[in-house]
C-alpha cells in the first residue's frame, strides 16, 4: 500500500493549465522531496491533493483510501508566508491549533492537548518562546512553530511546503532530525524542496515535477543530471550533480 | 448633565432598556468586529451597512408600517446581496476589491436615499421615522425594537463564544483549517451572515453611515492592549459596550442629538487612549521600549 496515490490529476487557474496528467505513487515510510523550477506547480500539487484547490480532474488516495480531511491522517505545514504573523496569538497557541481537528466542536483544548503542544515545543527547542507573540519570533522559530503544530496533529502522512526556506542552520538541523524521527516511527513525509544540493542527503525518494511528473523514484535513481536537466530546462546553470566537479 | 443621566438611568425603565440593548449591541459589534478586522473585511462591514438602507425602504414599502423585524429582514437581504455582488465582481472581472466595494456601497446607498425620499414625501411618510436609520436614534426605539435588538445581539455573542476556536483557526490559516477537517466553506458563510446581522441590528441605534465604525474602532483599539485573540475580543466587546452606553445615555437626555455620532465619538476617544497608553503596542510603550534598548546599548559601551 502506498502513502499517496495520484491518478489523472489536472489543475487549472483561470482555464490555464498548471498541472497536467499527474500520475504517481509515493511509498509508505519514505522521506520524499518534490523538486522542480519556480512555477512547476509544486505547492499547487500539494494543495490540489489536499483539496485546498479545486481539481479539474483526478483521484487521490492516501494510505489506500480516498482522501478525507475528517480522517485526520494527514499533517500539513504551509508556506511560512501564507499567514499573517501579526495575528494576536502566541507560539503555544498556534501549536494547539494542530489539535483543533481532534478536540471537536465547541470544546476548549484539554490539559492533555496542552501537554502535547508543550512537548512538541520542547522537541523543537522552543520551550522558552511559548508565550511569545508570533511576530516576535525569527523566521526559523516561526517555521519550527509550524512543524510543532503539524507534529501534534498526530498524523500518518505529512505534507510540508518549503519548510527549509529562509531558516537558520540550527532550524535546518532541527527540521531534518524531526523528519528522520518521523520516518523511523513509520510515518511518511512529503516535502516541497528548493535546495537541490541537499536532496540526496535528506531524502530517499524524489519526485521531479514540471507541470507534470518528469521522474519519480528512489533518489539515487532519479536524481541524475539528465533528469534534472529535463526538469529545469535551461535554468539549471549552477548545479553540480553529486560527486562531480563544479566547472565554470 | 451627569446627574441628569443618572436619574434617567435609575428611574426610567425605558432608558434602562435602551442602554442595555445598546450595550449588548456594542459587545456584539466589538466581538464580531475583531474577527472582521483580522479577516481584513472591515470595508465589507461598511458596504453592508450602507446597503441595508434600500432593504429597509423596500420592506417598508411592502408592509406600509414600521415593524422592526421585517425592516431588518429587508436590510439583511440587501446587505447579503451586496456582499455577494462584491465577491462576484472581484471573482469574475479585473476590478479590484476596493473599487468593487466602493461601487456597491455607493450604488446601494444611492438607491436607498432615492427610496427614502419617496417614502418621506408620502402622506404619512415623515411619521415613519425611517430617516432615523441614517444616523441612528436609540431613543426612538420602541420596547419591542429594544427586545429584538437585545435578543439578536445576545445570540450573536453566544455563537461567537461557541465558535471562537474554529473562527480563530479559519481566520489565521484557512488551509490548515481545511486540513484539520473543519467545514471551511460553511464557517465562512456563517461568519459573513452573522457579520451582516450584526451590522443590521445596529443600524437603528447607530445608523447606516456610522455602523462600520462601531464594528472596527473597538477592535483596533483592543489590539493595542493585548497579543491574545481571546483578550482582544473581550476588550473590544468592553469598548463597544462603553461606547454604546455613553452614546445612548447622552442622546436620550439631550433631545435632538443622534445616537450614532455620539457612539462613534466615544469609541474614537477610547481609540486615542488605547493608541497612547496601550500596554502592548501603544505609543508610550513603544517609546519606553526604545529608550530602554538605547540605554542598554550605551551601558554595554557599544
């Protein structure tokens, strides 16, 4: 059984096709990178899969079942820029939002929910920032808050949209440690990733995307110069494949 | 004047009712207004308020007398129509949202004024009291009007209390809300509808022109005092309540003064105080924080 199966997915904005004929599967217990140039439709793919964008067509199954958010088997980390950080709330409160799907209507978070949120905060080295208004956190800290929020969702498959963008070295390490721990626990993590240099080191499965699937498979098979060239076209000027000397 | 207000408040049941209902109205608009402000829908509130006028007039023309509940249903209908039109224009044309709001607001208000003029020129039209809806006249409210307004305002406060957590997530991060299994579309529609209802119940006391101010000024003021949404909502409700009470009392005892402007002037006073003294982002707090930082730097010899 695969973590994610996408069949015949098409997405269009204003009748302009963004994703065409996406067919792919992503294996369970993998750390998967979704890689492609700007405008390739990486975020669109995640959002269309999770039903945040309208699909023109396509069937999605997650862990063998048609996707339904009410099953709460999917955790989500949106792009950091997608929310208003001036919102009147603090770090712990944002993490608690990850429990809202579990808490149920009209109820307030229980002691157990709060304990979970605090544990997640600690895991990401943020315990001293629990009461901090979220605007007063650094970019890396904000990203860690988002990860902690996904963690308390207690999901099976995680989708993360560019979690490594604009973060400091400490945060990058905290994130990758967390991803590895999730994999070890049998979870699947699917990450939109922009830094080609770190793909082979961080991810065991890679999906190359440019409006449609260019290649999809174990990183060592897919992450080749030819396939990357095919994905990025002429824009891949400064990349050197692993083990190769950079020239010019 | 203060004495006069006290004796009126203590001895006249009518005043007590009017004050109680404007207080509830103030709380409801402070609370709903906080959500609207964070959702960046302040201007929508203004458009809805102006768009309520033609609805009131059409409802009056149909039934031929002033029955508040029916007038408010008319106001809700045109208010909702206006929000729908704004969404439709922004979604299907290249017209930007601010222009769409501006256009819908003025066109609906213009139609309202045309209808209102026609009504007041009818034989017994000027007895209708419909012109009170422009600037608001809390004192002109009958006992039944007061019950209606207080009941609906109470209901709004209750719903906001029950859905607090869901609305918070919906406004902060709608995609994440959807991923958590919340019925995002339903919650959005419910919020827009309740925002329209808040505006509509307020127009008799505050008036269509100024109702948006009672929605937004308490919310903005509250933001200067806290970084927590729950407290912001409570403080905004409090400021709304004070503004409502002050406006209603002053306009009840001094004949001829419209309630709406008095409410808004009181709220604006609260804003100036919050802007200056607010403990989270007020002017004085900012200046002190800046001075402490500079002195610390000096102390470190940098």
